[in-house]
């Protein structure tokens, strides 16, 4: 019994030391991985910022084309509705 009382704490302490060393190594590797991911995200952000102007131009062009088509549709629709209203008024007279 005395043997177990002396041996078990030694085994526990040794296993805890090994566990702490493994955790330290894993933490160092995780920090290295996070640095690489951070570099990758920064590079992607720079590329996205360089394309931001292109997206702005495309957005502006689509807004103007939409405005022009809306104006044309409303003008043509108004002309057609006036044409049919005149015919109805002539038939009623």
C-alpha cells in the first residue's frame, strides 16, 4: 500500500508535465496557423478592395440603365394608354 501512495503521485505528476508540454506545443502551432490565416485574409481583403471600384462602376451603370428603361417603359405605356383612351372617347360620342 505504501508503494502505491508513493508511486501514484509520481505517475500523476509526470503525466501532468507531459500533458502541459503537449498543450504548449499545440498552442504554439495554433498561433502559427492563425498568423498564416491572418495573412491570407489580409491578402484577400486587399484584392477585394482593388475590385471595389469595378463593383461601384457596375452598380452605377446598372442604376442608370434601370432608370432609362423605367423612363422608356413609362413613356411608352403612357402613350399607349392615351391612344386607347382616345378611341374609347370617340366611340362614346
